[in-house]
DNA sequence: GTCAACAATCGTGTATACAAGAATTGCGCT
DNA sequence: AGCGCAATTCTTGTATACACGATTGTTGAC
């Protein structure tokens, strides 16, 4: 447990929400959470306030906290913003690429190649995440990196769903290749464009996501 | 006072920070805030946790909360992201513009024209804000709109500083004109491009900002 | 039988008390 | 006199108690 019960609880509850242990719309009872995690209501409340500020739950005055249910349309909007931010990160990365970032991108990219070749979608899910994080970091904008990481966390479950779609794994990897090429070539505009379409969920990719969401 | 002391305090303290009543780096003593606002420490702590989640303050475990000091470089990074988000909002607005949004943009735009003509930089500051908010709303993406509003709030003090720079007021308004034209013409790419450069603080605009920040 | 009003219960919002870790100050030592 | 260590004090972190509003269940009337 972290040195601070409030922070620890925030992460704990956040993970429970993102891993769908608490269903969207579910009411989070402070007392239940408190006994479950073996603390008093005070740190639980602090954790809930933070999750509310992040946007994962909604606290209705005097009526408790409920897990926010981002419907397909809202998830689409979130991916739309994510695509924009990643595009910016990519374009900055292409312009500012240094040796360390280049190696980080190359390393995570080759790990993606391996898990894609093995058809291991769980491994690819993880490696893909590291690949994108490497790009965020390569942009050399701390604020942008933080924003990307935060939004990435919220979209993580849906990114995972997406990978289960047929052929998505190999398609994703070939898109990665083009992205890496553009960044390494210093072509910021191209990197931006490629990342936007890679991350965005236009057309059938959106239908796939909706289908996956409905399937749960 | 809002029905909820925690929310109320959050807004209250947030305003105090943004209006520079609490200086960056300053330590926020829970007991002092509690007595000042006539409440106990509990709601104060809840407000502080939320401000920490938003990124306005930093709570160091067992060492209290301090107001975050975004140096010029970080402010630049924040404007960079803001420019990207506003660009997206503008491009969506151009594509999805409906009657109500069109009227809202036209109305706020003409109010900007009046205050710009009058050389009233305080009035322009307010009208300009409404103009940009009209564009966020016209994008018809609730999530994007929320993100834009949140970042806008954090950058508000700096936007104000910028307007004090010589000629900035009329330059800003003529940029607005071009933006409105692009959006009304349905030219999403152009609206995006114009908004990016309008909001971003490249080159001398950045130096101006740094100078203004240092002047305080 | 259904609807409405009232009462009881449950859960949140706030205050206060207590515990534990940092900061600070004073004392002793070199 | 300066530095280091220790004790005290101050502040944060957590628990608990109390108050108020919301929800729900029951009873009575139409």
C-alpha cells in the first residue's frame, strides 16, 4: 500500500472501474468501499473526489457517487481528441527526435513486431501501449505527455477491445511501421496524419468498437 | 455558497489561485483556509484533493499543498495543446455548423468587433472568451468542449496578459474574421490551421508572454 | 386497488478528536 | 562560535461522531 491511503485508494478504485469490476452506472457506497479496503470513510471520500475531478465517476450531492457510463458516442469523441493529441505528439517527435527517444521507439516497435507475428493479442496490447508512450515521451512536451497518458488510461479498456477484432493486430502493426518511418524521417506532418488515422476510430472501426462494447 | 462546501471551496480556491491571490509556490495551510472560509478542515481537504487532480496544486505527502508554478516553458506547452484542441473544435465546427451555433459565433464575433474598435481590452478579453467558447460548442463534441473549457480556464490569466501587448487586440480581431469566414464557408482544414496559429504562441508572441509574466 | 403522505432508515456532508510524521528550535558538544 | 542531535511543536492523515437530506416502505384514504 502506498504511504498515503487516499492515493492508494484512488488508484485501486480507478483500476476496479477500468477493469470493469464496477459496472458503469453502479453506485459506489462509501461505507462498502471503506470496509472492503479496511479503512474509514475519510480516505474513501478523498479518493472519490479525485476520481470525480478526473471524470471517471460523478458525485451527485447528497446522492452518492456513480460510475460514469461513456456511451459509444462519447467514447468516439474521446478517441477523436486522443487522435489529435497523439498526432501532435508524433509531429513534435519527428521534429525533436533525439537518440534516446529514437532507440525507445525502435525497441518498443520491434517488441510489437514480435507479438504481432506471434499473434499474441494480450502481449501486443501491452507492447502497443509502450510504443505509444514512447512517442508521447519523444514529443518532449511534458504537459502534452501528461495529457496523453491520462486520456490513454481512460481509453485503455476500449483499446483492448479493439485489438480483438479480426485482423486488427496486423493492420495495427503495419500502421506502426509507417508511423515509425515518418518520425525517423523527420516528417512531422506525415507522422501527425498517420497517427491521427491510426488512433481515430472512423467508419467501420467505430462499428467494430460498438459491437465489442455491446458484446460485454 | 453552493449547497456543497467542498465544491464551493474548490471554486473559491481555484479563483484565488488563477487571480494570483495565492502566488505560485505558496504553501496552502489547511487550517488557515478553514478558518478563512469558516469551515472545518474536512471540506478544505476535499477541495485541495480536487485541485490536485486538476493540476492546479501539488500535494506532497505529509508536507502540505503548494500552488504549482507553471514556468514559461510549461505555459508554452499548454498553449500548444490548447491550439491543437481549438483547431479540432474549429474543424468540427466548420463541418457540423448548424443555425444556432452559427448565430452564436456571429453574435460573439460582432461583440468582439465593438470592443476591439473601442480599444477596450478588458471588454475584449471577456468577449473573446465567449467567442472561443462558441466555437467549442459548435464542434458538437461534448468531450472536446469540456477539455477545451478546462484548459481555457487554466490559461485564462495568460490569455489576459497577451492582450495587453501592443496591437495584439486588432491583430486578434482580424484573425477572428478569417476564422469565422473559414468556419462559415465549411472549410474545416482552413479553420483548423487558422485557429492553431491564432491560439498558439509561436515566435515573438512567446517572448511577449514571457516578458509579461516576468513583469508581474 | 392505487396513490399520496408521513415516518423510519439509510447514506452523505461536516466537524472534531486522535495519531503519526516533518519542521523547527534549543541545547550540548566540538 | 558553528555544527549536529534531540525534543517539542506544528501540520497532515485517519478515524469517529453527529447532523441533515434523500430514499424507501408503510399506512390510510379515496
